[in-house]
C-alpha cells in the first residue's frame, strides 16, 4: 500500500473528513479571513501591537494552540476514523527517525551556510544580538513547542488532507497541488507577505510542493517533518527581523526597517535549492517511478491487504 492508500485502514465517511478538516483547519481559515477583510493599515497596527509583547511570551502564545490542535487531530484520527497514527505518518512498519534527522541536518546546513555567505558578503544590515540568557530561554521554548507547530502543519496538510483527498478524487496530483496551495494560503497573514508582497506566496506554495513531493516519493512524512522542523528552528534561533513572522531573541537580526529582498532571492530557494534537495534525497533513498508516485491513480486495495486498526 502506498502512502495515500493508508487512509483505507480506517473509516472514511465524508462527514468525518469534513468535520475533522474544519475543526483542525480553523486557525488557518480564521487567519486567511482576517487577511482578506482587514485593511493594510489595520494589519500594520496589529503587527505593531504584537511587537509590544515580550518576544518569548508572544512565541509561546503563538505556538501553544498548535499543540492542542495536533492532539485533537490525533484523537479524531485514532478514535473517530479508527486508524493508527502510524498509518497517518508512514507506510513503514515504524517511524524512521533517521530520515527525520537527515532532513533536519540538510536544511540546517543549507540555511546556516547561505546565511554565512550573505553575512560575509554584506554584514552592514545584520546585527549580532546574542544574549545568553534570553537565547537560552528561546532555545528551550523552541525545542519544546516547535515540534507541535510543524507537526500539526505536516500531519494536517501532507498527512490527513493529502490522504483523504487522494482517496476521494482517486489520484495523487490533485491532493499534492491542492495541499500545497492551501499551505501557502495558510501563511498569507504572515507579516512577510504584507511587507514583501504576494510574490512571497510563491515561496510558501513552493515549499508546500517540496514537502508534498518528499512525502509521496518517500511514502511517509519523516523527511517533511525533519525538513520543516529544521527550517522553523533556524527562523527562530538564527536570524530575526521586525517584519518577520517570528519576533525572537535570535542570534542575529536584520536591521533594515523594510524588507529589501529581491524577487530573485525569494524564487531562488524554490527554483534552485529545492530541486537540489529533492535530488539529494532521491539518490540517498533511491527514489524511482516518479510519474506513478506523483501522478498515478489511487485505488482501493483488496480488503485482505489491510485492516482498520493496526
């Protein structure tokens, strides 16, 4: 059974899917509605008011709801859909933590490396602001709570929605594209979008597409979980700015009052780095049959090949 077919291991009534999707996606839906119907001036006032809150308190307040929603998603999958959490995670007999650690390592090295190059080339707008005590508190908060935040996004978009939409439409390409676009929309209220414009959505949707391809090609969430966690931890711990989604006591801070990121810099990860990352993983894990895994049909397996709860 492939990754999307794991949904056949549980109950799949349409009302169950709609209820679960609505309950868990609520926070993203509200953010998007707020973004659509709030003026630019009001959004700027909201961002300014958030900056007035101590950064670590603001970070905790932002991340704690994800812990609750991830727990709720797990409860609904386990007891309403009557399927195992393992089937939501991977096709393997157990979660492969080596895959999580490798993806985490790859994105951390790439992020630190690219930042080091940019800092060496022009440090004029980058301030070293390392304060041991504040950073230690930030580090503990990040290690404890970011796994819930990225866990919810991965288990919701690349997990639950990818699997159940795939079962509904009987193919793999539509849930891949749909969840990638929804992942981008879920981040539309981030300050970066207001600051740098809608071109930023290409980055978010491209990132969702990368994580979705990883999931389908590798038949599990492990690589996406590790990559996403590494990316978000670096965003919190390495460098921050007044116009980023995460206002933290990071090691460095961009001092520019406005984002001066070019379109090329936004598109570079999506067009250059993401294909390289997929190439690396494809060689390490010997991915093949790309057409079938990304565009193939989703068929219900024979009943004797699966059971409701593992």
